[in-house]
């Protein structure tokens, strides 16, 4: 009886060893499989970030920023659009250049360490030239390439009012003028939308102003409103239409 029990324990222990065999090296380094929600057929896969892989250059832009009239032109800033479909550049020639992200960006491979002056990967889709030096610019936070009404960005330049540009056509959507105590147009030094996109803040010399958009029949329209910190600084915004659909999250 004791011998039969010992044989059963030995067989059970041997069966457990077979089930708990060591994991091979290839299995240990396999990519994790994301769980799938039962009953709904939904599987979510997160992008894999590899910080041990050095960056590589996918596109190159140089020639279109140089000209005989302005051989020393240089970049002043680059900003991605909120939806990631394009990026906007600012340079010393007072120009904005809009570049769409190509659909095959992940397949392009170039030498990131190369110092050779190559041809540009592709030309800008849109070029806008301001009259003076660009102080600041910002995208509308809910910009989406699938909705042309939201494809706008604001800019402020020296001795000029705030401009709201259409990023698809290059047309000027709106002009927001601020006047100082001498009834002269004053330029904003910095601008920024609030996270909800309902206000456009502008920073002036010792003052901060903002333009509010009020919802009316599903449309956001510009209204005259300001908050001045500096006494005697009166800000007037003309009732120019700024039409954007309401974004519901």
C-alpha cells in the first residue's frame, strides 16, 4: 500500500516537472500579447517605444529656405499640428511654411549623420509671408485635417495686429486689433489658445488680453472682450466672424 502511494506521488511529481518546464530564451524575449476583451472582439495594441535605437533622419528641408536675396535665412521655430498631420515652420524671412507629413514617413530611411547639402525631401504645401518679424504663433488646439473649419493658426508680428490664418487655403480668416492709450495699434508679444479653444490670450507690454468665443446655434463666434492689467490700455476688437464648430468630448 505504501509502495503504491509512493509510486503515485512520484508520477504526480514527474507530471508537474513536465508541465513546469523551463522557458526558452526565445520565449522569454517574445513580444507581450495584449489581452482581448471577451465578448466584444476588441483588442488594443500600444505602440512600442524603443529608446535604445538611435534616431534616424526621415526627411530633409534646406534648399527652399535659401535664396539669393536672403542667403542667411534661418529657422526660428517648428510646431506640430495638434492632430499630427503636418508641421508649421517660422523663419527669419518672416514666412510660415506648412509641411504635410507623408503617408510613408515610416518607410523613408536617410543618413541622419550626413552633412551633405541634399535636395529637399518635398516642398512646402503652403507658404505665408508676414509683413514684419514674427513674435509668436500657435495652432487652434482642436485642429483636425479632416475638418477644414478647424485648420487655423494665429500669429503675431511686430507693429501688426493678431492674424488668424487658414492653414488649408492660406487666406486670412480674421484680424484682431489692439489699441494702446494713444489709439495706436500695438502688437502682441505672445499668443496662446486656452486648452478648450474658447479663448485666445495675447500678452502685451505689462498687460494680458483675451478674446472669447461664445456659442450660438452650434457656432463659435468672436465677441469683444478684454482684461487689461495696465491702466489706460484700452483694447478694441472689431466684430469679425471667427466660425468654428463646437467640439464635444
